[in-house]
C-alpha cells in the first residue's frame, strides 16, 4: 500500500465513485495482515518508501508463496532473497511472471506499479568472480528498488589496473557498493579514488584464516578511507538498501 494507491482510494471515496464499504475492503489488510505464521507489513511502503522484502531462507515454499500472494494483492512488487533453487520452482509455478536469479538466490515478481529511476546511479563493484553471488544480490536489489545500477566485476587489488582502467565510470556514480572477500582491501582502494559514499560488503570467500568473512569485515571496518561504511558479511541486500536511500534522497 504505497502513498499513491492510498490517495487514489481516499479520493474515490470522497468523490463518491467508490463506496465506503468497498474502500474498507481494499484496506482490510492495512496496516498489516496476519497469515498465522507471518504478519505481512502492508504499511511499510508508506512508512519507509519500499515494500516488505521476503527473506526466503528458513521458510517453506508454501510460506513464501502465501507472503508473496499477500504483497501482490496489495499492489506491491516483491523481492525474495536467499531462496533456494528447489523452493524457487514451486514459487515460479505459483507466479510464472516471476524471475529467479540462481547465482544470487533472489526472485522478483513485478506488481502493478514500478518506481521511477533517480538521476544518479549506483555502481556495484566486485573484487573477484567468487564474490558474484553477493554482488548480484546487491545489483538486483538496487534495481528492484528503482535505481539505475551498473556493475564492474573481477577488478580486485591483485590486478588493480583493471579498476583504474574504468576511472570514467568511477567518476560518474553517485554511490558505490564494493564487494570483496579474502583480506577485503578493495573498498579502501575505491574510497581513496572517489568523493562519494562507499558501502563495503565483506564476503565469506577466502581460505581458513579468513574465518568465513570475519577477516574481510575487520579489514573494511579498519579502512583508512574516510568515506567507507560497512554492512554485514554477505549482506548485498542491506548494502543496496542503504545505497538506495543515499541515491534517491541525496544530491551531490
């Protein structure tokens, strides 16, 4: 239930083209809808500007389908994250218009309305090919939330000339999402090259002493670049959400 749809319902009731009972029926799930196993937050687009995102991990296919159905009925587009390939088959049978992205384990289903793209764009940069699943989660989330989002892949510090060769793109982006595992050095390099916010995403990619991404996380938290902020390990979604708020509400 976004602002435009709510205004339309209230306007129709005021003008008499929609009777009060039907208006109430359209708002029956507001501000939330109790499905028994989940409480769907239909108020979130009004409160935060974006619909609720479904975290698929730990939910059954039936539960995901029920939540997606409730969100679509309210006119929202839906993003499901951390959805396994097996569960995605059942979800796509229920919503054949959906698109599953196996690398990032995300699924998108378009509702009745789409967000307009802002003038600036988000640049997602991944250090290595092994970081692609997390980087793709960030890319798909950024685009789902209405941003223009571009992508640079496999430009890590072991061959930093690959990044420097794309300096023209670095100069154009409004906000950066930099995804890296191993020692997590790439966000500091990018931060030292640009004058815009850099959101660092540590991944769990690396050998034993990487401790499942903790080494990259600590390296990013200790970045000497002052424009770097850090999200949780493998959290491409969270990085894209914050980047969206910066991109859509900030003018540099």
